[in-house]
């Protein structure tokens, strides 16, 4: 007997009674759903809410976003990380304004053509914003399905992805895709959590094969974590007449288009390797000295860094392209990654004392 209709019915009943109240949910605004889905990639709901509300106040429509300056977009995104998401939102808005008359396309097939929208996001938007029968698969849904159906394939492998997509497509209740996808997400976020799942509170516990076997915390099966490398960086905080020298990062790559204090990877004594690192990276000669302003630790997705920031003076520069002198009191206007923002925070009070 196929129990999936009963499973879907119980899950939807639970969702309608217990769904999370979120500012983009039930808004009737496809643009809001799109923005929220992009922000929620790699980021917790609790963090996203404030960013989402500021974003919608600043860019309430696709046309407003399309007309915005990229630096304003990045500045509003600062702190959310994975900045390519913001740049892709901006690019996609321009395409929608030009090619779709400012209206977000409805079908997953059209949505996936836009920058920053993959298979999951296209299905999520199509089902939640437009009511189309599109099956979605995110981290929460993988975990829920891995436990319910006792999937032992390693998450992230081609084999596992095929199994999961087949499952979500085969068990999608017609006409209820939007709510059903969100029900699975909410269940994974609040009940079927990565650690210590609340199985006794689960509305679909009776269908869960992993629970019946007592192995729910062993699902999903994940790859062994790779060793995380730790790098030492040194940064030159070059100050002259109340201004500090910043560099704009290339548009492509990590923190693309953001601003940074001149820095480079060093080995051994950070202060001793700073001058060479700055010349090699920016063609700027500095007097490094040993005046440490601050030390910042930060973890990226695949590596960690410790950055030592030193107050320096510039001797000579042959690079005029991506360097810019910025008044210290205006540093908040320049979008930065977390490491550089921490340095800026330490620099600003120092300038007020002088």
C-alpha cells in the first residue's frame, strides 16, 4: 500500500498549524520569494530576516533593483557573505526588466536561465510564488527524505542526488507543491534537525524507516570532512591626512567587487613579510614598521585565516587602477568582507582621537 498520500496529508496538516511566520511567506509577491530564496542559500533564517526587510525597503521592486548601483547592492548585502548571490540578483533583475518587462517568469524552466538560480531555487520560486507543481530539494528536504526512506547513499554524490530528486518528484502532491515543499523545509528546520531530532514531536514519525530502526541520527550519510587549511595574512592600513588606501577586489572570485585593505598571505613573521606581500599583490611600496592595529580570525567555507593589520605609510605606487583613498569617516559607504570591516571598526575610533 502506498502511504505517501497519507504522509503528505499529515505533513500538510501539521504545516498549516505550525508553519513559521516569515516576512516573505504568503506575501503574494514573487519578487519577495525570489529574494528570500537567494538570501537563504547558505544562511540561517534568523540572520536573513533583518537583511530581507532592509532589502525590500531599499529595493521594493525588480525595477528598483535593476536600476541600482552595484556598490549600493553589495553594501546592503554586507555581512551575509557569498557575495556572488547579490551580484547575480542584480544581474538577473536587469535581465528581467529588459527581457520580461519586469515580471519574474513563472516556470522553473525559465527561472533556471537566470543568473544565480539553480534547480532547487527555480522549483522553490515556481511552486511557492506561482503555485506550479515543481518539486524542490534543499538541505532540509534531503535530511527529511534520507530519514523517512532510510537512504544510505552519501549526500553530494551523483547517486544520492538521483535518488533524492526521484523521490521528491515521485511523491509531490499535485496542486499542493508550494505548501508541501515549505512543509518539508519547516519540518527539517524545526523537528527533523541535523542533531538531536525531535522524533517524538514529528507528525510523520510513523512513516520514518530510520526512526523505526533507531538510526535517524545516522542519516543522511555525509562525506568525511576534508582538512581545513589555515593561512596567515598581513594587511597594510595606509593612512594619510585622514584618509586610508583601499583596493577594490576583482569582480570575479571571492568577495568580488568588495573593498579591502591591501593585504597578502605571509609565512613566518607577519610584519616581516608584509612589505613584500603588498608589493607583489598591488605594486605598492610601503614602510611596514611594527605598529599592529588589530588581529582578526575568520573562517571561510574551505579555509581559515588570521589577518594581522599594521598601520603603515606608503613610499611609492605604480598601481592606479583599483586603489582609492577613502576618508576614514566614510568607510561605512564601502562594502567590505567581515575581516576588512573589523579592521575598519578598529581604525575609525583611532582617527577620531587624532
